[in-house]
C-alpha cells in the first residue's frame, strides 16, 4: 500500500481486498491526507487478530511521532510493526525480494517527500511444449530451461535454449510521484517505467498556485510522462476546485495521449 489517508479502511473493504495480504505500507510524506488513516488501520489489524509483522516505510521525520502514536493507541497489539525510516534526500533501493525492488525518488514539496518506483525483476523463460517433446527433454531439466540453460542430449548435442523456450514476460515498473513541484529532470529517473502516477493538482491557468504550494499542473505531469517514455500516465491529487476533472485530462492528453484520470475504485493494468 502507498500512503494511507482517512477512509483507507473503507476503500480496502470496498475493493474486497483482504487486510491480511498487506505486508508493507509506504508513506510518501506526512501531510494528513497521506497518513492520517494509518494508526486507525493498524489498530483495526490488532482487533482482527493479526499476528504477521507489518512493515512501515516512511520519512525519518515521522518516526518519533509514529512511535508516540503506537504507544498511545496500539500498545497492546499482538503483531510487530517494523518502522523503516526513509531519507528523502537520497534515492536508493529500500526493499528487495526475489521478484521485486522498490526504490525511492526525491521529490520537491513543502514537506520531506519521496516517490517510489516498483520494479519487477526479470522472470523465468517459458517452456515451449512442442519443442521439448520433439527433443525428448526430460521433465527434470525443465527448471534449467526456464533459467536459460541449454540442453545437452544423450549424444552430446547442444540444443540452444532459444529453441526450447520463449522469452519471459516483459518486465513492468510502476512509479508513484506524490505531491511535488514540477521537476524538469525527474523524467531521467523514470526511464524504464511502464506506468506512472503523477500528481496533477491544477490546470495551467492556476500555475501560480502550483508554484506557491509546490504542486504540479496536469500539463507538467504529462511532460514528465512524455519525456520519460512511459506507456501510461495516471493523473491524481486534484484540487477541490475541480468538480469536473475533464479539463485536467484534456490538458494532459494534449501533451501525452496515454493519460488517464484516476478515481476511487478504478483499476488499471500496469
């Protein structure tokens, strides 16, 4: 989960997502609309009998307050909460497992703020059943083929892996750029990203507000997506001034065609 504002528990339930599947929460910055739902949700986990540890990655500036909140509201939890402080001035990998890395992006906002890039690692190749049958490859060797190794038959003939498998699925990467002023060089850090979420608080006619409050316009978000070469741009964090967000979408599409409005409950393929 990325960020945890008020109403998060309600939205998780509406999405029919199990709380038990949540392993880690990544907080971009400590403005209320990104963090005020966290302690309540952690308390709910305790009431539901959670025993699996939960990891919270958040700006280091939040650690003291977070510990006070845990001590005040969640001191009797039966599961461990592990706080991982983020230095928002650095860009580094903060999480890694066998299939995924998560790295931070320095953003420019009124509070210390980080974006996140979720990158898949390259997966295994796919077995070509007809080729495997033709060359009489034993089942015991299939995992070696998936790992990219060639096959040597009983006669000592080397059968190239490319004849026996097909390429792994394309690697995907999702970038989440929370509250930030437009950063002309940000696109350089987003190379290889397939789907980008970028805040788009205002249209260009309110650019003075964007500059003042360190937010971005829809056009600026689209410029970042275009220059980064992503496949898809997701717009969000709209100002309440916009009861109809279509002007934001139109402004973004004029620069980057594959721009989309996000909304509660809407699902996108990364």
